[in-house]
């Protein structure tokens, strides 16, 4: 598969070279006004150390003024871009992907790249279609002190708020360099312990994806071992975050998002909330109950952030653990979200598990990826035709609404597969929803049988 994805570049390191990064840098530099500042950084993967200088050289050779932050969490690069300010940023990272993958994220102006921008970058890189201009300059920039001051200014605890015991799991990723120091500077009286706190781009401790409970087993064990009030896990480049309560239970995305919605209190009333359409319906319902207008959007950083800007939304959430805020210029930051949830937990005086239990329980499946015939897009079009008599939405693929719940079918952007997700209004209705869906798509009955077996026998709608 191509390393060029809908919103960024990502692929196996054997398909990436310093020459490619140099070409990408040349293209990005030529798209900027001459002398414009571009902030650069990269994650802890070993390959980043040869790819990042090549990217910076390309930017410089086409007239950009490069502000190099070195190996940094992605949110810190975004922070530097918005506070200098700079015209653009470019980050060598594969985010939550395994160690044998790397990539490139970038942003020119305030909008992240869309599919057309990625296509343009590819075309110009392959044809050497960049401008040769007076060579730019490079300066190194250490943003940690400024970022730490900004983070502390955002969170002020009263003297009577309770002190917590916290375990931070950096997963050997980018926050391992500075995350514990920054977090404890915000909460200096907390008992804070760190695990996997040595930066290592091989990620020896766990997969650098904190969105799945199975990747937080070690953190859950440490929370129980130290009787901690809270566990926090970060992904490889630090923009995603996941949580574990004091009972050692990892929070699912709906639980964490529900609690973050509550953390806004009255500030949410009258605001807008952009949410990943894969979320349970309990999430838009929670936003409406808090007085906000929920707006569904396609999964993906580019799509959520761009919609945040379009709607001037106060808050946004993606099911993978990205959380977006108007105050971050509509961007996301895993450490900022960790501090926000921590501060809310101290204010409530309620155990974290009780906050989790207050979240409405969703009856929803994870993503289910299946091969289809003749191809993914044709299959999704067939779903639209077969269920044309029911309410449909087309934010991404097609969502079919039943009296018992909903079914979502989305074509994969990387392979000939369709991703399915189902939700029911109850456990029994989840089974009915899957059965109603497969009644008209009989070829799905066998692969979805394990899901059907977990629920009661369906009845006709």
C-alpha cells in the first residue's frame, strides 16, 4: 500500500528514505512565503534521527526559516507553531504505529492537510515541482520552559482540593523526556510515579497505542500495586491519552469523553461539540444534556480539527483518544487533556471509578474489518440501496438507523475491506440490530456470527 494516506504520510521504514523526506521538505518550503517560519520536530523512533535533518534541509533549501525543536511530542510542536507564531509545522512521526513505521504530519496555516493536499505533495515531490529560492535559515529552539509555564497557567488548584496518587505510563514515547516533570509542576503535591519513562523508539514495553485496554495492562497492575487514584497512558508521539481508574479498570472512549464533557460544567452550555461518528449515541446525548450542540464528523485528526474550526467548537473528541479544544487553536494535546481530567477529578472529591460508572453504558461493538466483494466502495453503495427505506446518514460511509440501534459501514482507505460498527439501545437490541443488518446482507452472517452469539435471538423489526 502507498505511504500516502488521506491526511498524512505513514508507512514501513523500508519504504521511506532521507531523499523522500528531503523532497517533501522542498515541496513544503516552496508552498510557503519566502522566509516564512516552519516549526519542525519528530518522535523518538530511531529512523527519525536521519529523516528529520533531511526534511529540515529541504525546507531550508526552498527558502523557509526552520525553527527546529528536535525530538519532541507532537503537541509541543503545535504549541510552538501557535505561540511564536509560525506559518507552518512539519513533524516526523508515525504517532501510535509500531516501531518499524514512520511518517510525516504537517500543517500550513491553521488547517491540517486533506486528501487533495496529500495528493499535491506527492505529485510535486515525484516531479521535483518546487521553487528554487534563496536559501533559508535554521535555528534550534527549546520550548519546554515556555510550554511548562503555559500548562501551569491553565490549571489552578485550590488549597482544599484533594491530593492524588497518580501513575504515568509514557510507553517509552515522546513524553518520556519531559512529561513527568511537566505534570508534577502542575500538581506539585501529588504522589506521582512513572513507568516506561525512558525514551526508546523501539517501544519495548508496549505497543505505542493507548486507545486499547489490552495495551494498558501494565499500567492497571501498577495502579493496583501502588493503590493509586488514577493511571494515565500516552501514545508514541503524545497527542493521544488513555485512563485507568483506581480499581485498575481502563476507561473506554465513551467513559473518558463523558467525564471530559462534565468537566466543562456550565461553560458547555450554548457551545458546539464535534465528535467522531463512531462514538456511541450516549456521547451526543451527554453533550445535549450539558447544553451543547453535538456535531458528528468523520474519524481522523484532519476531519475533526477542520470541523472544529468550521464550527468554532469548544470541544471535540475522537474515539482513538484525541481530544480537541478551542483554546488550543482547535488542536489536541495528550498532556493537556491529562491535566484537565486530573484537575476535574480533584474538584469533584469522587473516586475515579464512580465518575466512570456515572457514564451511560453503551451497548456497542468495536470496529470489525471484513473483506467484501467486489470492492469496499461498491459494497457501501449496495448498503445504501438495500436500506434506502430506513434513515441513513453519510458522514463517512453509511450509517443505517434501526428502531433498535444503528449499523455503520465505512470503506477502508488502505485495503479492500469495510469497517463495521453496531450499537443497540440495550444488550438484546444490539443483537437484534446486527441480525436486521445481516438479514439483507446474508454474506455477513457467518463472519458476524460470534457477535450474534453473545446476544439474545432477534425478532423481526
